[in-house]
C-alpha cells in the first residue's frame, strides 16, 4: 500500500518562526536548546540535543482531517528546514522512537492502533491502511503522547 507521511504545513512553521506564537491559538511559543532530541514536525528529522535551537508551540493535529480540535505541544527547528516529502517511506530517524500509530475512520473514530518496533513501521502502516474503515493515520510519540505526523494513502490512480 502506498502512503504519504505528511508533516505540518510549511506556512504554519514559518508563521511560528516569525511571530513566536501558535498560529492556530495565539499562545506564546518557547525557544530553547534542549537536552533531549525530539523530532521537528516539519522536516521530520530529530533536533540535535544541545546543538540546535527548537521552538515549542501548541498545534492542532486534526486540522487536516477533522474540525474537532485536539491541541498539543510540538517542536520545530528554530532555523528554516525543508518539509519531509518522500512517498511510501517513513523517516529513518523516527523509526528509532517509541511510536504509536492510530488509524482513524469517519467522524475521527479510532479504528486501529499499533505500537510497531523499529523494523516494523512500514508494515504496520500497510496493515492499518488496508483496513477500508481507516481514512488516515496519526503518528504519536508513545512516551510523550505528542503528535508527530499525519499519514495518508496514495491513490494508485494519482
């Protein structure tokens, strides 16, 4: 099954970097050099601990697929980076994280949930998307519970 990992919109990241506020909620953003290395929700690479500055802000991960809000904290690089754009490939750096994949159906109904190991992420995505009731997948950090990315099927006709 072909899929596309969708990061946050570049426009959202650009607005946060410019205003240091959540574009969706107006909450202030926080900039620091952290001791941990969470993923940037735009390029989907890990932010280098103690080296790269990061911005923490409030984000609603369901704006792509559902009007019901579910805001939570996410990080992006403070400096510009390019959005992740590779079809049917899950970002290598993220595979090492403890991940939870949640497949949602109509009405944001949770249809499937898996916590794949590092070598099983693409197989888990395939299993979840083969369920016709699943419309999309959200990827979360199992440890922190925060949103990382959205996954869509790629229509074979496109």
